[in-house]
C-alpha cells in the first residue's frame, strides 16, 4: 500500500480516466461494475474492492453486492442488506466516507466470520454519489494488514466513486433507451402484421392480434417472430 504522493495522484487520475471513458462507451452494466472494482482495487492496492448498489425493485429497497474483484467464493456469494444495515448502510445513511482500522473490533461491521476467513483488517467505504447528490450505492475497500487511509486516499477514492456513479447512471439510461426503442420497434412490426391479417382474412384489429398471440403460443415463438414472418411473406 506504500506509495509516493505523486504515484498516488498518477494512479488515481488514471482510474478517473478509465472510468470516465466508460461513461461514453458501450459497456453493459455487469462489465462496467467489474471495471470499477478492478480499477479501484488496482490504484488503491487493496486486497478486496466491492461495489454495492441500492435495489429499488425490492419493497422495501435493499442494497446488493453487485461486483468484486475478489475470487474467493466466501466473498462472492449473493448478499443483500437493508438500507441501514451494517457498514454499507451506515455509509448510505450518512453519505460520508467510513474508515475502520480493524473490522473485527468494530461494532458496525457485522460479517466478522467472513472477515476472519479472508483475513480482512482495515477498510474504507465511500458513497457513490451521482448527479444532484443522489447516493446510489457504496464502494468498499479492504486490506489484509493494518492500514491508515490518508486524506488523499479518501478524496481520490471519493472522486473515483462519483465518476463511477455517473458512469452507472449513464449506462442505465442507455439500456432503458434501447429497451424502449426495441419495444417501439416490436409494436410497429406487430401493428403492420395485424394490418396484413385484417386484409387477408377479413379480421378486425382485436381478432388479428389474438391470431398472432395464439400462433405465438402454439409455435412457442415470440409474437415479434410471428409478426416478422407475416411481414416478410407479404413483401415476397
């Protein structure tokens, strides 16, 4: 973990550039999550870096482990916490970095058995704070030897986390946009297929739709596949 200040600055700037490039790239979310933890672990020199994100699809919302560069199955297992639970919940609720010198001696750190198995000692957690100050998750870094994270480490790690939050937000928007575009494209093709059926079989719109749906169920193909086949046959 010992590095000169210049090395520290250089490494963090490189991390910001790497994650910054992801903002305008075509990465899918899983790839972006892996990039964030890999880059952060590399520049900080920590043994384990993990990315936790709030899951608003649950009621009440949970915060889930989404990525880690650790290959240890003890750490990689599916894990979810309540929003105010453990050290992750503390960082989420306070929206401030959290430093722990020894996780085994800290009351807020609940997963002591896992920490013993992995030999984890010190940690820092920083909030992923994106646009308009909204916190979407937490970035945790663990060492296997006692370590005191410097103010420079905290500031730079916070900058990396903010950049990561923007990258995640942008990628989610890109995916949502693509899903909407695909949905609109599907509806357009199905509407065209309905018009073909209405003309060929003298059906009304509802009857044409039910015909496509039944054909889809009978053949175990999607309604889009059935509609595309109808449109193609009409063009031949």
